[in-house]
C-alpha cells in the first residue's frame, strides 16, 4: 500500500509580507523540511500586520524547522532576540538576515512599545514569538504577545509544532478581546492537542 502524499507547503496570500525573492533560500528551506519529513499545513491569513505565536516551544529544533518553513514560504516574519547575541559580529549579521530583531528584554514595557511601533510602520509586518517564553513547561504563558497585539490593534495568528506527525500548522486568526484572562485560557485550550518534541502546552 502506498503512502498518501501531502503537499509540503501552503499558498502565501498577496498581503502577507515577503522577503526579497531568493531561489536559493527557498530551495534550502524546502529541502530541510523534506529531509526532516516535515510539512506545513493550514491556511495563511491575507493580512499585512499581525502577531504570530508558535507553541509548544520545547526544543531548539523548533527554530530549525520554523526558520526552514519561513525560508521555504518566502515569508518575512520578524522575531525577537537577546541584544547581547548581536554583539558577536558574524552571529549578529546572521540573525538580522533571518529577521531577528535585537531587544533589551530587561525593559518589558519598552519591548511592547517597540514591537507595536514596528508592526504599525510603513511596511507590512508579521511579528512572531513563543508565548511560553522558554523551552521548559510553564503554568502560565507570558502575556507580552497579547499586549503587543492590543497596542498595535492587530490580530493574533496561531501556529503550532506537532512532532508526532512532523507538522507545522497555521490555525485560526484571533482578534484579542478586552478580557486578557479569557483570551489566554481560550488560546491554551486551542493549543492543547499539539505535542512538541519534549512536551505539550498543558
């Protein structure tokens, strides 16, 4: 019996931000996914600005598969990185090429202001982060992503890693309400079925 073949990638809608076209980068991204047995599923929203959250984040491998998918799709998704990493010249250059933004995480309120301003800048902007804030299991997610979405007045895009099926999935687009606790509970419940490399979200 032959295995069912699934598409490796999903379509990218017109309003999603894209990087400068690079056949080499897309080829590398596709082949990393293919060699690892991963694929991208779901549907990307046709919006130019949003906050994207990815979970469960339980391994450094999440970054490998996530950046491979980003490159293969040609999406321009910006993420945060510790500013100390950018003091190493070669590493700093590589991180910037991957869309990582240096930030001083010791000033949390400033991070929210900077992120909201970047999202509402002149160019389309998708801002991605891990709501858990760590690879370890946590009882409560960090609320920074919700506060950034509210400050920028943009929706939240859900994205999950499901290691049993080697899937990176894009779920529903959620408009944050005025009830932080209710939104966080609903998001945690939605992510509950997905299993990371070392754990789930609950």
